[in-house]
C-alpha cells in the first residue's frame, strides 16, 4: 500500500538541509517540532517474504555496504498465543522458532539471504560495519512465559557479529545471562563502530519511571576483535547519564549520538563518553541514524506508550551541525501504543526505512 503525503523535490531537500531551515533550534527545544514538511512518499509493508511467512515485530533495520540493500532482523513472525488483552508485539519473539530472523533484501524488496535461525530471542538492532559484516543485538533472554514454553532456552543478552554470508565471527556476552562486561552484557540495544574500529554497545532497555538507581543504563566499549575496553554512563537524568540508551549513531566528526529515550533527548558525546550537548527538538527518540551529516531520529512512543504532550510520532530529520529539524515523516496512526519507526536506516539515495514494532512491518519512505 502506498501512502501519498506531502513531498518536495530532491533539490529543495538539499537546500533545506544546507540552510538549516526549520523554526526550532536548541534554544526553544521544548516546543513540539511537528510542522516541518514531509519530503517523502511512503510505502507500507515493504519487503517480500517467502510464501507462508509473516512479519513479526521489528525495529532492526540497516543498510548493506553496497548502499542500497536492506538488512532486517524481525522477531520470527507473529505469535498466535498472545494473552487476551495484550498487544501482540509485546510477546513476539524468536523463542522456540525455527525461522531465520536476519534477512537481506535488495533495493526492490526481494529476499536475497537469511540466517540466524535458532540463535536469538529478541533481535533489537542490525548494524553493518565498514567491512560489510553484520552485527545483531539480542536484547533480552526468555521471559517467564517463553521460558515455560521453551525450557532451557539459553539465549539473549548478546551481540553477534556475522560475515555477510552468515558465518559467526564473534559473540559478545554470555547467551542467556545478564551481567557486566567483559564476559556478560545486560539487555544490549544497539551497536556502532568508530573510525578506529572501537565498538560501542548500549545496554539497558527495561526501565520505568521508578526504576532503582542500580538499573543498568550504560555504553560499553570493545575493540573490533571483542576485547573489553571500558564502560561509561549510568541510569539518571544528568549529562552523560541515560534513561534507556535505545540506539546509537556516529557522525563524521566521530561524535556519538545516543537515543536517550526515557529522558526524551538525543545526547551527543565524545568517544570517551564526555558530554557535548543534548537535543530535545527530536522528541522521544527510539532510533537514530546519520548519513552525510543528516540526522534521522525515529519517535515511536510519544503519546502512545509515554505521555509527551503536544508531540507527534514520526521520523524527524535535521542537520548534525546545528540540530535544526528540517523535515518530518509523521506517523499516520494516532491510537496505537507504539507505532511509526522505532528503528531507522537510510540508503545512499536518501530513502528512509523504518522498522515498525506495533504495525509489524518495514516502511519505505522514498525520496523523490
């Protein structure tokens, strides 16, 4: 299904980014940034699955080294045993499934390759490094319901590095065990690699408004070969602290952008975790992605899962240089608990791909 929305020419898009157009900057970041133009044409249910397979909940999307193929990790299809009154995405997982959740699609949405069957519980992030290797964060272990269904399922709390063909190259964390590096991880949510090869992994997903101070909310650093370096950050609201570091990205200057979702801000840090800035004009960030100095921030929860009066869900787009919001792809669903993109990725032509948890789909937002 193609959803027609407002869109502008590619030339005007470039001009807006270059000029930093948009009415909101860091000085008036408390004002909702809902009125930037929508520059894209949107297609729901992008990507062709094999006959008989349906999408599960997903937020893990990434772009291949070729700049146009799309990597996706879903949660192994819909779970037909969702308890009455619960949302299906809350229980979608790969526990006990024989489906391969890691999938590569070409630019036309044709399935090229799949792997990872039997390895994951809750795929949460796909990251493609500069060598074309695929990193997948398995955010959690089995919950009690899944553990009762599949006893002794020792999976989750890991980050796995694959070759483009699906060969396992490295595993960080101990499957099924939440803990501290170097041997364990706790709820890894995202991965990004610095120009020197240092790997950053955000940890800590299950956090509420009254979480204890000991709640894990940090970023851990490893060498490209998996040797632990150090961790930084903790649960909190101060600069350099996190209330759920949900996604990571890095700009051309080597600055680390953190989707600090519970604090409703994007934090910008140096590569040692030093605080540089915080931007609240991108709303409640679930996903962050940077290409060519353009920042794409996905908000899937405002006024659905979390109160954020006046803010609309969707993907906000702006410059990493000044933080001005210049475009907005709005979520067409107003009543779903979590919707629009939670994960976001952008190809070399500027087409935006959103991994949508609630709608259980990949949406493609084409740049005209």
